[in-house]
């Protein structure tokens, strides 16, 4: 495993995401951000397949794929992939298109040699429909049907790409729409992953979403993680204060002063018990430690990585002492 020079005592692979809105399909910005991240001492990157315009109308854009590979040949990062945010494995209007987007995301990952593809699990009520009055809550029988359809879709596509892990991410709650997806609730996410029952379908543990859900649903986040730690293949690490908001409250300029929202701040800036969560999943966890910071914190990526590296080194020393 590559040594992270941010902290010479930390041997874990710490990474950061390429922000899809920040690069917005621009290969020059993509290249510049990769270069900046390399110079920060970061050794892993999460690529946004949508921010790179690598999927068009459900199909992998092969000319753009070649351009991406041409850029990546000059770097030696470990990679993970984030599938497009609008991808909904429970879409009822055009499920085939969404299945094609998922398959194209895994094909992209296969070509760049990425270890995992992060997927937002199916939403019974898509975010795009929040606030539309005529949208009704689904009956449990309808939800069960969507869960079964999602499981079959993911089983099929995972079988086509056995060398890529689909990492299903736990979701954040919203004040007036939750539960819009089963993935807000850790036991239900675990149940669906077990139902899918594929070796390359696991969980992406999003620390920020976990903490927000724990304050909203009043559960112990550490105990929740303890019950799924064997299924965690990937992580999204960032900080917040646990303040749940409505879906339309997105502007960080207005939320941060109140400690609200899915802030995606640097490690150590909020109240998430990051050290306790990491201690729960180590030493079994073998995946990347992927920071998922908002673009507004780009200049603080190195600071966040140093803070995360210090936590991991401290825990590593503690675990070593326990074993000996």
C-alpha cells in the first residue's frame, strides 16, 4: 500500500473526490484538479462519471472515455467512481435507461481500474419530485415490488462486472420528505444488500449521511455501524453538525451559520464522531478512505487529509497495542 506523506505514520489510502459541478465536463479543469490533488499528497481519487460527460443517454461515451484515460495515464492514483446522482434503480418511468446508466458506470470503472462504483440506492420518491403535491406515498406492497425490481437489476449488472464493487450508499434524511428511500435506515440498507446477495455488492458508508440520520431518527450511529461493518467496502468521509433540513435548503452560505445541512466539510470541522466510527470498522475495513468535500472547501483538502491521517495513525497505533 502506498505511503501517504501527509503523515508518514499513516499507511492508509486517503482520497478525495473530483467535484462534478466544479469541472462540469471540462477536461482542462479535470486535469488541473488532479495535478493540484497530487501535489497535496493525496493518493486516491473518486471520479464523477457524470462530471466528465462520460455517459450520454445511457451509453458510455467512448471518445470521452479515451480522453479520460489519456489524462489518467500521467497519474498513479487509486480510483473509485461515483455514478450519476440522478440514477434511480427504482425509476418507474424508464427503468431500462437507468439500468443502462448503471451498467455504463461500471464499464467506465472497469476501464480505469477503479475498485468501486458508488451508487445512491433506489428512491421510492425521487428528489426531483419533492414538493409536487400530487405525489403520494407508496403502499408497502408497491415499495416491496420496487425493492425486488432493484435487487434483480443490480444482481444482473453486478454479474456482468464481477471485478467492480457496487457500493450502495446510505442516504441523508429530509425534514418533510423522509423516508423517501430505504437507504436512510441502516438496517433496511443492510437487508437490501443481503437480498441482492452478490459478492461485489456492498455498502458505501457515508459518515455525514449516517450522522444526520442518527439525529433525525434518534439512533446510535456507532451501534448502527457495528451491525454492518462486514459489508462496508467504501467510505465517504466528511463533517457536519447533524442538522437536518428541507430539500430546498441547499445553499451552504445560508446553512453553515446555523450548523444545518449536509455540509460536506473538512474532517474535524463538525461534530461527527469520525474517530469512533473508524475505530468500529477497523481493522476489518480494507477500502479507500475517501473524503467527499464540497467544492467550496477545495483549498482545505490537504488540511482535511492531515486531520484524517492523524486519526487513522492514532487508531492504528491503538489497534497495534491491543493486538500485542
